[in-house]
């Protein structure tokens, strides 16, 4: 498995969600190689289409190879950089058949991988700007619908295991996972894979 994306997969360094996932799989008797290339602050777009950060974006994180799974997060930083003015349509169209995320996934699938698509949990503070940013909510709903519509995409819905009521799951910033939160999401991933 290869992990690509933003801080949600990079947070906690060697105790990040992908790194802890490798430990959990080992505990369950499953041998797995997991390469975590996610970088905090990364955007899905690389600036070519007027969105994203050309110096820190997800596509160059990808290392070619025979990966069974690509774990991918992203989209929130693109929308945040655009002051919440960037439409979710940019990444996943309402018909679920176009957009930048769909194109990236199609490329990974064409290379022989299934995609684990990460849907964010929300900041603990109800007044955090992400919690009032409709395009992020819309994008996460589209991620869920996209995964439901395709056999080659598996949803990792972090909000199903991390609730704003459970402060221990959050880092001090109230946005990213604590070490316990990273482990909780890693357990979710192992479970959705049936491992």
C-alpha cells in the first residue's frame, strides 16, 4: 500500500495513520509494506488549473510500482487556499464521473491498484472555518457517493470513528488526530479491508 495526501495522513510522524496501520496488520498476522508519502499542507491540485500549490501537491508523491492499494486524502487544503470559494465539482462532479480526484483515481486503477479514499473527520471546535465551509462538506459527501458507486474505491470515513465529542482523538490543535486518533483510523482501515 502507498499513502498519498495531506496532513491527515502525515500527522504524528512515525505514529501516523499509515505507519500505525502497518503495526496493526502485523498484530493481526498480515504482512504488508506501507509507504507513506503524504505531506502536511499538500493540495490535490498542483497549480496547473488555478488551484493547489505547485510546490506541495499530491500527484508527485506517487511512486510507481505494483501497489494493491493507494490510500489517498486531499481536497481540504485546495479549498482552504481558495478561501472556501473552490467548488467540490473541481474534484468530483455531481455525476461522479469527472473532476480532478476522479482523474487521479482512474490513473491509480489503470495501474492496477484499488483506492482507499479518505473522508475527513471535522475539527473539534464548531467555530473552526472548515466546519462552515460548504464545499468541504460537499466534497466529503461526493467521496462517499463515489466509493459507493464503484468497486475499485473503498471509503475510509474517519468521521465514523472520530467524533468532536471525543477530545482524546484530537491533537492539541483540535483539527488533526492525536496518536490515539491515528490508531483509531488505522483500525478502521484494517477493518474495512477485512483484515
